[in-house]
C-alpha cells in the first residue's frame, strides 16, 4: 500500500492536517473551549451539561431526542447524562402523556439558577473573544459555520 506522500496523483492524496477542514474545525473548537472550560468547571458542569441546560432554557420542554440533536450530543450520551442532571436538580424528566416511551426534559429551577450565575461569566468570555478576533468576524464565522452545517450528510 502506498503512503499518501507517494501517491502518483496529488489530487488523490488527503490534505495536510494543517489545511484539513475537519482538523481546522477541531483546532478552533479546542481553542475556543479552552476559554470556557475553566468557567464551566467553576460552576460544576461539563460542556455537554451546559449545552443541555442552554437548549432547555431556550426551548422549554423537549423530547430527549430533540435535546440531543439541538445540543449536538449523541443520544446514548444524553441518556447517561439525564440521571446525573436530574439527581442534581438541573433538569426535570417526565414521560409524554400521549406516548409513554418518549422522555420529556425541561430545565429545573436549579438549572435556571446555574444559567443566571454562569451567564455573566460566559458573556465576559464572549466579549473577550470578540475583542481579540473582532465582533464582526465572529458573527461572519458563525454565519458561515451555520451554512456549512446544512451540508450534513443524510
């Protein structure tokens, strides 16, 4: 088997990792999250829990599969998180009255309290990132990434 560097046609070779879109997105995610992780740790939640709390605060009660999709969490991971988050009083879990198989989730008062306490810290982090990178550039980047996310394979 030939290595990518030895392929006869450069168009068939994978892109260098420094110019690879998936690798660039991962590097950017890690760079941005390095600013948010200490804040999340200080408030006693991880990245996934924070995303669930934010989705539920924005949307009200949702089916667990919808929470997983909106929070970009795999359904099995969310299933494991639900118990921890309900035990901590961050979210409330119930069964859909029309379909007992559906798990419904909503933010609990403790989850709203966490969001109120962490919100100003999160806003300061965003402001710092916008000051360094440019508010307009952040907005443009978010718009481009939203467009890019619509290319999801089915």
